[in-house]
C-alpha cells in the first residue's frame, strides 16, 4: 500500500515532471550554492591563510579572471544541481510507479485465487 504522500508525489510528478526539468527555481538554488563556493574561495584568498598562495594570487591572478572563473563554477553548479534533483525525483517516481503496479498486480491475482470463491465441495 502506498502512503498518501507517495500518491501525491506520483500525481504531482506525472503532471509537472517535464516542467521541473527546465525549472528556473532549482537553477537558482544551484547557482546560489556555486556563488557561495566562490565567496568561500575569495574569503580564503583575502584572509591570507596560506601566504605563498596569497602572493601568487596577487601577482599572477587578474581579479576579473577570478570573478569569471567563479561565475563559470556557479553556472556549472546550477546546471548540475538542477539535473541531479530532476534525476533523483524521476527515479523516485519510477520506483513508486513500479511499486504501485506490483501492488495492483498482487491484489488482482490474490482476488482471483481467493479460496472462498472455490466451487468444489
């Protein structure tokens, strides 16, 4: 027997699964995680926690290039996060459909093989 939450998910995903594949909302969640990683990199460079890396960054690294790299990482993370979430939801949906079909199949076979419906004496 499927729970009410699982039934709701099946109905929701069958109606909205393809929309979620191109959803801007999940893209923004992934983008924000990429930006936060980039902010962490900038903080590590600015904090000077490793002096040699700090010196190398200040002498050879163009700030515009660093921001471009962070933007690229953020876009990649956004794309990766959206696809990952969609794949996980799609997999969950397929598993629930399989479970539902199996339960329906078992219910129909047990209903036809019910010992109370036997005609022999």
